[in-house]
C-alpha cells in the first residue's frame, strides 16, 4: 500500500536525515525499498544509537544534527562504495564537518512545490493507481505538511537555499496549485523577506481554454518568471499529450513569449507516470527538444529531471540495468542529440528527483548520469533542483551533491570529468542565477540580513531543528 514516508518512519521509529526509500510526488508510482536501501537504513540507525549515546542524545535527535547527516553518508559508503566525501571523525566532531563542507554558498533550487491552501493532495494519480492499491480508494489525505507555512520552514529555515523556484502543472487532473496561487506565494515570500527569495513558473499548455490569452495574462499581469510544460499528461478531461516541436500547436506561443521577454521554457521530460504500453507513444521523451531549440535560439529550454526515464519503474541492480556503454534511456538519447548538434547551447539539464532518486538507490547510475550530462551539455548548463517539499527539506540533497564524486575508475573508463568544487558551485546556484539574470554578489548581500535571514536566525536561536520529514509517498 501507499503511505506517507514520514508516517512510515514514525511508526517504525526510523526517521533518517536522508531518504532510505524512493518517494513519489504523485507524478509516478512509488517503488518498494531495495535490499541495499534496507542495509543503509539499518546501519544509520545502529550507528545513530551508538553515537547518540556518546553525545547524550536520543537516536532521533542525533540524526537531526550535522553529525547525524554525515553519519548517513558514511553508511551510504559502507553499502555502495566510496561515492561520498564522508569521514568517521565527522560523527563526533562538528569542526571536522566545517573543514570539509562549504558554507554560506549561493543555492538556487529551481524545482520546489507546495499544495495550495484549501486544496487536498491530488487524487487524480491515486484514482489511476487504484488497480495497484485498493487501500487508496476514496481516501483523502491530510496535507498541512505540504502547504505554504511548512514549505517556508523546510525550504528557507531548514536548508541553505538562497532562492527557490515554485513549479506546477497546467492540468485539472494533476493540479495542486494554480498559477495565481503560485504567484501569491512568490509575492508573499518576497514581500515578507524584503528581497527576492522566490521566482515562479507559469504552468501552460495548448489545451488550456483561450491558451494564448491566458499566457499573455500570466506574462503581463502576473509577471511569471518562466514557463512550465508537462507534455505527457493523460488524454482525459479535454487534456492531451503533445510535442514541443509541433509547429502549428506551440510555435505561435514561442513567438509571443519572445516579445514579452519571458524566454525560459521548462519542461517535464522523462519520469512517465507508467511505462508506455506496446505501440503507445511516450510524450515525456525529450526527442522534441532538438528541433524546438534549433528553431528558437532566443529561448532557453530547461529539461526537468534531465529527461531520465526510469524513476517509476523497478530498477534492477545497477550492473544489470547498465549495458557496457552505460545507456540511460531518454537521457543518453538527449545527450547524443546535444553532442551532434552544437546549436543546442540554449538547452539546460535539471536534476530534480533524478539526482535525489539515483543518489540514494544506485550511486553508480547517478555517477553515469552526471558524467554524461556534464560531458554533453557542459557544466554551465546543469541546474540544481530537488522537487522539495515532496522529498522533504532540500538540505539533504544539497549535502549529497556537495559530497558526491564520480569515482576515478569511472572517470578513466568513460571519460567523465571530476566534478570540482567550482563545478558544484555553478550547478548548485550560479548557473540558474545567470539564466534568470540574477546578480549573485548583490543578491547575497541583500539576503544575508533580510527578514527571512533574521527569521532563520531567530528560529535557530530558539532551538529550531530539521524535521527530517519526507512528505512524498512510498510503498510499505
């Protein structure tokens, strides 16, 4: 059955600073916990019991500390191999963590979500999942944990995120927040902070009634910061799947947004809700990016999830999933397109969910993913996103990305680059800042003492701690 990850953790007293099971944001079906993830979970909690006692803390409280976060990556290395910079001395010495990790860094999370006030979590996916899970029929979950107030806590108080992008889907079936509500959240945060802490997407699709008029309203009245496509919706309720290189359907939109100066188009690619049936076309495939980007060089196209296909499928062990060339369905296809087409310099790869999923289940696949997209697109065209708050606070993914490294043997065999600290700084925020025309030095100066920073300082001074909640769905 499906259950909220943090409810499962509470029932088993197994709350961890990093997820030990893939969660779903209802854009795909959740997967069972793998044997390796069970091993990681067991090591984390056994070690936390030991080191928590040494620190005079309960296991749960120890796992809320920086030492507890480091412990999780030590456990990951024990199971998967040395993919993370993590050392035993970090488990007891906070100074050892400070020496290893960069702080006061500009972080731009380009993929975050929350549910609008007054709305329940979307039942559309759950209705379609009833054949898989009878226990979901007619159930309407509580969702205070996914609303605005907790979003602010998890994203801005419990993590190092400097600026966040709020995203959504233009779908009546999948909607948890509409564009007006998204803009209200952005404006509320920015007005409260006294600085620009949030940007937001304008979810748009050609099946929306009065499509072009609505796009103009979003651009001129709401002043959305970028656009968001979801091309692989279900063909129900007058909605339909479509391609981004359909000249008749979507090219008039591209011409209009150029005149409005809104030239960032983000698209959900990969991560289909279910595997395509025989003979069925998967419109989440990124095959349409090549032509769309060539025909519209003034527009920047951001491929969300890096087009990675297999989130919702039951990935086998990495050595059987990967062929000798490390082919990653959809992502490798798009990388090949980029290598063969130099004009695609206006295409960016985004890491939301794809990084979070692979780094905790198959670090080797994660290494191949990062190596391939950096080689194909260049480190300047990779953006950091987390899919928070479905995955909880962005902080664990920030820590994981800082600590992660492609092993030397993979660098040598496949020609992947070492990911340097400068590379990580670009991916974690500097690339997105450039894309969104944000001046980083002046922004850092403004946000260092804005009202959000003051709120965070007060929160920490009063003993505020991360919840370690993971809000998405898992299979129990």
